[in-house]
């Protein structure tokens, strides 16, 4: 047997062993979750929320490698504060891994009167075009954000907001365009993200299992990506288990079933080969050197206290390198903090916008 075949066999064997060990517990958990979810739906205050239905003005943006990025702009409504002030402030939102721009639902719904808002689907996610696998890197995402800004927000002061991989995108843009910070870029919000070292997190697992996962995950993902058609059919059949795992790693409280289902839909609609393409760059990501530039602008660093994917200590590391940053630890919240605890997140984003505006009088954009 070839080395490749042997490796695939070992990986498949590992998956089988893990699956067998987890099957009984997963079945019990799924059955319990179904009962809890059915009871909770009837009283869920978010059950009528139109998740994924808020749309803006589409602005096509081509990345430097030709990939078409889906970008939407929400202009300030007539009579809004942003229109009255007329300072041209734009807030650009970058979403996380295996998500899409709709993950900013509550921010889009509630903050549109404060500034011009720009949302985009990162390459190969959501409505954006599939990019080359070789370009599924954090560095490329930083270049993509640069193109989004040039086309969809070419003038005026900027606030950049990133969640998870989107925060890494902002850091990548920072590394590539540090001269813009304190000039066009006036504020940054980094939500549930990391500047590096993700390959060391525990994921809530015992240390030996976490180490094994980080070592094997890219290989397993690549094997699964080679059988993408079978995997996608399996995801449909195993939807309950995927929902349970998504809820476990997305939330730190008994989240709204509607919100949990919304996150599950976004995650499950991300093709397995896209998941595999981006996994290595997440583990290799290290943009700590880029953080110095963020000390020149208003910076908010926010994370849930129960985040298993980008633990609070990773946000703490960012704050230690940016002494002027505001650090917010949101209680009873996980990785999808901007959905799970949106009133608190929105208030902190409003405060950031206010602080940025206090420094805008006299600001002039050079030609």
C-alpha cells in the first residue's frame, strides 16, 4: 500500500474509533436536545427574527487574483444621525470562519443610523466566488479587505470590525497597510479573535486530545475534502449531531433556538473543502507584529468568557500589546458573542463610534 493510502487508512481508523466512542453519548445528547429545543421554540423571543434577510446595495469587488467578492453597503437612512453629521464615517464588518456577512444580523439591524455600513462575504464563503485553494490564507484575506475598502468605501474615516477569522483579516490588513492607522482608519473592533497561537488552544478538551486534534485536523480535513460529495450527504444525514456540536462551540449560555439554528445553517452551508482550505492558515496565523499600529487608533477588544474557539486569554494577549485598547469580557457568552449577547456588543460598538467621532473634528483626508 502507498504511504498516502496508509495515511488515509490510519486517519479513517482514527475517525472510526472516535465515532464509535462518541456515538452513544451523541445519541443521548441529540435526543435530549430535541426535547429541550421543541419546548424552547414556543417561548423563543427571537423566533420571528428575519435572519439572513436583511440586504443592502450590492457593490461587486474583484480581488487581486480575480475572485469576485460579494459586498453590500447600507447607506445611512434619510434623517439619521450619520446623514446629519455628514462626516462620511464608514464601518466595515468582516465575518468569521465558515460564516458569512449575515452573522452581523443584529449589528446591521441596529447600528445603521450611526454610520455607513459595509458587509462582505469573505472569499469562498456566502455569496462570494470560490477562490483558488492556494489563496485561502489570512494574508490574502487582508488583501481582499484592502480591495473592499478601495471599491466600497473609497473616502472618509473608517472603523474596521472583525469577528474570529474576520479579526485576523483586520490584523492582516493592518500589517499590510499600517500607514493608514491614525489616518483613514480611526477605530478597530476585534471580537472573539486571536493574534496567533490557535494551534495551542484546548478546545475544552484534555491536553493530549487537544494536541492530537491540532496535529490531525488538517490531514483529516484534506481527506474529507477529497470525498466532498460523500461528506456533504453525510452532513445532511447527521444534521442533529452537527447542530449539537455547533451549539456547544458557539454559545456560552442557553442560546435562543432560532439563533442557534441560524448559526448552524451558516456553518453547514460552508462546503467541506472550503473548511479544509482555510484550516491550515488559521493554525499558522500570527499577526502579533501588526498590533503596534492599532495603538494609534481607538481599539475595542471583546470576547465571551466561555469562548472555546478563541479563548479570552487570546484577547488578553492582544490587549497586553495595545495598552490603550478597551477590553470587554462578556459574561455567559461563547464564540458567537455578537449574536448571543448582541445588546451588550452593540452598545460597545456604539461607544466605539462615539469615541472615534470625538476625534474627527479637524480631520482631513489627504488627496
